[in-house]
């Protein structure tokens, strides 16, 4: 076993996984897995820059994670940064801050690299499941972007497009610093139009409709699963590999898009940082399901973070 630490810094959240990994057997044992909402991508779509307060929140989380990594004695750390830091003019400030705190330089990866990591993390443990037909379509709905990967044992096609839950919320639902509560039908139609246009782009290079199993990743999808199960609190064990039918996704999405902030915040499994963006995130999922005719989504708690951990373990194995 190799002890590794993986950090995934996205537009909305930053996450840590410290795990023991054995690349030869495909076994990954969690030692510590946590998530902090930092909203690094606050305003990036509008200004093109990372806001000082967003960097401050992110660096505070990095300091907390550095202590945990040291406590567990990880042999290798990989820090991957995605959509928001790709887009920002001042991303060098972000890179320097992370390097000072964690001692590793963040890898500001491309959308295609992000998709590859997500596919590995989501499907490595599904390959022996006879009830889940290949090829898989792995959809990772993030804050700034959504990654699409179709593959079986190997990736056939991958594409990243800018239709994340934070980006869609800020672009269409934010006026004067206040999120529409609830959105108007015209605002919802505008979000859906953006999603449909992005799916047209994805289909130019990724065979979405060849997929036999839809695997959904990240907070918007896992929250929809938690709501579908009426969980009294967020429960990763109950959510991981749960299956949510299309009709239930549609019902939940319509409910979220017609509810107030207070009503969404009162959902027991809702993370406070997702209250304002969950409606847009659920609409991304629903629109994808409609496009490919998916009868259900298989929900995974294992995603890009697990893919980063696997890569860190493989790096160590090759180095030895």
C-alpha cells in the first residue's frame, strides 16, 4: 500500500483525500476525505480574475489540509486545480499561495485532463459490475464546468464545457448581488438554452448516445440523490452507487427551481454552500438525461479526487 494525498480545487469547493492505494489490486482505502466550500470562482465569469476574498478562503482551507496531510504522513501529494483557476488572469497568485502552504505546485489542468481523472475515479470499481453495461458516460457537474467522458476500459471521447452550477447561476440568476428566489421561467429557459448549446458542442467529439450507463459525479448529483432518498442528513454511504430514475430527477429539479432560498436551505441533506446553485446544477443533470434518453443515473461519490489519488500512487510506484 502507498499512502497518498489528493487535493481537488474547483470553482465552488476544495476537497482532500488521504488514502492508502494499491494500484496492482485496484484497492483504495480512505483515511480522510473532506470538502470545504470556498467559492474560488466567485465572479470569475464576469471579471476574469480570482477575487481576493476567494483566494483568502481557499488558502485557509489549504492550511487546514496541510496539517491533516502531515498528520497522516502521506508519501506524495498531488494538487489539481480546475475551471476557475484555468480562466483567471491572476492565477499566478493562486499558484504561489498553494506552493507556500502545501509545498507542491498546483497542476492547473485542461478540461480534457480533468475528464480523464474523473473517469478513472468513477469507473475503476465498476468494471466488475454485470448489472451496469458499458460503455459508461461519466458526467462530472462542477461549479464552473461539466466534464463528459465516454469509455469502457479506455476513454473513447472526452470534452469539458462551461456549464457548471455556479457559472450558470451567476450568469443567469444573479442580479445586484442577489440570486433570483425563485427563478423566473425566462431565466430557467436561458440556462437550459446554454446547456443545450453546450451539449451540441460535446456531441461533435463525444459519442454521448452510445453510452449504456450514465454515471453522475459531484455535489449537484449527489445532492439530488440525497433528496431522492429523503435522507435525514447527507450520507455518503447511502449515496454512493445509488440509482435515481429520470422521473425522480425531473420532479426534484422542478421542485428546486420553483422553491425559495429558505425552502432549499431547509432540506436536511443540503450543504449550505449549495443552496443557491443546486437548481442550476440539477437542471444540467436533467437536460443531459433528456438528451441521451437515460432512464436513470448511477451516482458516484468517487470522482476526480479518487482519480488524482490513483495517479499519485502510480507515480510513486513508477518512481520506485
